C-alpha cells in the first residue's frame, strides 16, 4: 500500500519522500529485487499478492456489484418474458407458431426411430439423429425454444400429456398441430407401465381420406412419416382410449405439469454450466418405450431415398422445397452440417452460399452432392447479360439467314422451326445506356418523336427491378413500357412459368412447366406509375386468391370476361411460351457450366398485351416458392416435387465416372420420368408435368 505523503515510481519499487530522498520499499515475503530494483518472485516460495494495491474497489465490492447487476438483469428478463408471453396470446401469433410447429415436425420426415433396429450395413444405421414418438415432439419444442420461450423437460410422452391441460372429447374438435395420445397397457408381462398408461403420441394434421391424418414415429425400424389416420393396432400394447390435446398452452409460452399427482423432477438437481468439466454434450432423454412390432410397418410407402440429408437456407421462403423433400423421406440438417458437406442436396438463395471453392467436381463424383445453382447462370438471370445473349443470338440468326437460300433454318428434329424468331419479336424494345450505340439510337427515337406517346421504364442492369423515377446507380437499362396489356378484372397481370435444367453434365436438358398468374392490386391506368398499378407480382406477395391464381383459374377468369376464347391458354399461349423459353435458354446454353451436380429451377415472367401477344419480362432464379393461397401452395408443391424427382432420378442414373448411360437406358429413363418427347406412342409414359424443350 502506498504511504500517505509519498509517491511511488511505477515498476521500480522506490518511494520518494517529501524531502526528495529515495526510500527503499520493504520486500514482501517470497520476493527479491533484481539489479534494477524490480521485484521478482522467488522460485519455490509462496507469493503474497495484494489485490487492492492500486486502491480500487475490493473483491467484495465487485461481487456486490455483480449481484446487483445480475438481479437487475433478471428483473428485466422477467419483464421481457411477460411481454413476449402477452404477445404469444394473440390469435394470429398463435396460429403462426402452430404452423411453425407443424412445419418443423414435417422437416424431420425420414429420421429413423432408433439405431438398434437397423443393421450396420443399413443407410439408416449411420443416421445423425434418431427420434421416437415423444422424441419428435421434444425435438421440435427445443427447436422452437426461442419462439415459445421455454425448453421442455427430458421426459417422455406421459410428461408431455401432463403439460397440456386442454383436452377434447372428439377428434373433430382438434386443429392441425394438436397431439393425439394413446392410453394403453403393455402386452408383454413384467413391463413397467407408463405414468397414466400414456404409451404413444402423434401430431394431428387433419388430412387424409377421413381427415384423421397424423405424423410421427410409429414403427421400430421405421422413420418419422405421415399416416392416413391416428387409429392403428399396436402389438406391444392394447389400447384403452385416445386422448385429444390442444397445444395452445405451449403456444402461449407455458410448459409445466398440471397433474398434481405426478411430480416430474430431474435426477440430477445440479446442472453444470456449458463450460464446466462436468457438462455433458447432450442431456439424456427418456425414451418412449412403446416397442411396436416392426413387421407392421410394411406398406408405409416411403421413398427408397429415405434418410438422405438436405439443407435449405431459408425454410420459410422455400417452404415447398422442405415439404417436397420431407415427403420423400429426406432429413433436413443444420447449417453446421451443411458447411461440413454432410448433405446430399443443398438449396440456397444465393450462389455465394453454395461455397464453390469446396464444391469441386471430384468431390461431387465421390459423394454425389447436388446444389440448386448453376455457377454460370448469369446470361439468363442477369437482365443486362440476358439482353446481350439474345442480341448475339439475333446476329447469328441473321448470318444464317443470309447463307440460306430459303431464308430460314431447316425444320429438322434437332433444329426447331421457330429458330428464326429474333428477340425483338418477344422482348420489349430495350436500350443499355452504357453503350454508345444504344444511347444514340434512343436519342434519335426521342428526338424524331417516332414514339412520342410511348412510356419507358428504367431497369436495373443486374436484376429485374423497375423504376419510373430519376436515374440511380445500377439502373442502366431503359425498356419500352407495354401500355396496352391484357387486363384481368381491370388489373394488369403477368404469367410466371418455370424452366428446369435438371443437370448440365453428362446430359443437358431444358424442361418447361406452366405456372401461376398474378395481378396488380389496383385497376390499371397507363398514366399511373405507382407500384400497386404497374407491378402485377404484388398480388403474389399479398397472398389473396383474388390477386394470385393458378394457370387454369386465370384462363377461366379471362374466358368469363370474354377477353380470350376458352382453351386459348393450352391451345395457343402455352406453345408460344414454350417457343420463347426454348429460344431464350438455347441462346445461353453454351455459357452454362457443364459440371456434374448442378441444377436450377428458373422462373420466367411474361406479360400478354391486348392483341394476345406474349412478351418476355425477365428470367429469374430463387423466387419465393411458397404461397399463402391454398391452391397456389399446392400448385407450387406439385411443381417443386416433380422438379426434384426429375433431378434426383437423373443424377442417380448418371453416377458412373462422368459417362452418360447407354441410349436405350436413357430412352427408358425418359419414359419412366415422363420427360420423353411427346408422341402418340410415348404419351402414356408421362408421369411428370414438365415438358422437354431441348435434350442433347
């Protein structure tokens, strides 16, 4: 401790007295001074340290401050917890959480029941996760602990039953997401009964032939899957009755036992922290113990690819992707597993997330991984590069036209008869202001007044964003505005189709699928430039059935208004859209990477004018593949499911060291997938709703 009336030179152990003379500081026990007068500890001696030598607060003061801050933090957490619990009681929020609960349950489709029921050479034996009936519910609650505000206990279905006090008399009163519990007695003598004799639990979905469908883990050697009804005959226990429980209690953030006769306590009262040497990696959970006869699982109808792993970067945006893969028995994994390349299929929003540096061709051949992006897709998805690609194709067409005496391509099977169609026939006039020739042409048009009544739209060079306002960075494309569009209920509308490239190597294919129809939110007027009038895809984002329709619904609505003849969509428009897509994608096919493991599902947007002529607006990637309108959601699910089935089948059929199958095998595969060329003899083979536009 420094003495009053003296100063200490830091690091020397010397003190200056008031008269200016140096005074030697006393050497503590266990210390010595070196030649410079600095203190050094003596080896093998006990060191005495004064923690308060600097005159700061004592250790007791610091503990007191820590305790006060901790109490303050706990009070604030209690306030925030109460506020969040009040927010969860909102009906809309509860419905959102309920749907999230269902989606998370479905994301575990394909996860096996338990490891001990599979042989070591089985694919399911090496699964990273195993879930029984109560384990599925527990895992979903733990996944949603931030949204629900609690983490459930480690006990089995009997504990889960006690935490849900709201019960129904009949199954018709349940909502999707509620739980169905089975009360019964074990058949095998000597088995310890469950608390309350609750032996099984499943999640109610409300679908199926009778509206009784559920999802869960039912069979020992099976996986988490969907069942047509909660009613089934178990061989390990005899049923006493079914219990139908609402999960509203959980949705409001409450998870505690409401049964006073049963006390649920942890075996270990003290739980070590995450940094403690006594901390276990994972808390031991109580198993369901509903040992069912695995022979009863026959006929469950799961895909042979059950147990495969997939990663989706945004499960809500690509909800249909998650549902489609889960319905095939695939298992959704976390980002950490995906970063370690522990996936079979990866669906991301951006190309950056693919991690191309690690996703090399040799790794793909060894592990056969698939991702939903073609690295060099920008000649299609980038608006500026798309226009350049189409212009290059136009110049090639004109050169071929000059060489040909007939002035057209021969209409052979390999060359479509529509190859003379230049892009100005299906793309509205567009100029790139960064090119001097385009600028001069645009200025000439404006000065001569040839199109003085026309409107022009400013577009982003990199994407498809539109702007009617002043120029801004990145908006370098000026496109002619279609002023007389075909209207649906007096509103501007657009059609979104889908083009699938299921693989680029060893074979290259382009497939087409009709899609959706979306309309603007307000009545059309060419003088109003606000987004609600001009942007037809606002209807898709709003999620209202009056603004977003399926292909057939849009055709019926237009036919009722007398805008088109009945059947015009399928008889004429579909063929025109196929031709435009074929020409557009064929123009860019030589720029696409020919590497195994890449595929892409593109969205292609069209606008139809009052003369019933379709115009190409944009080619996009990674559009929202989810919808709130039930009809649209089902349509998107069918499209995505068919696309993934084609991708998976083609990649499985071409696993041989970069070699394509024999032609006869490929022809058989085309018929199996339903992507064969449509002839009268082969039309019966079609299973997929996609149509082949190009195959080479």
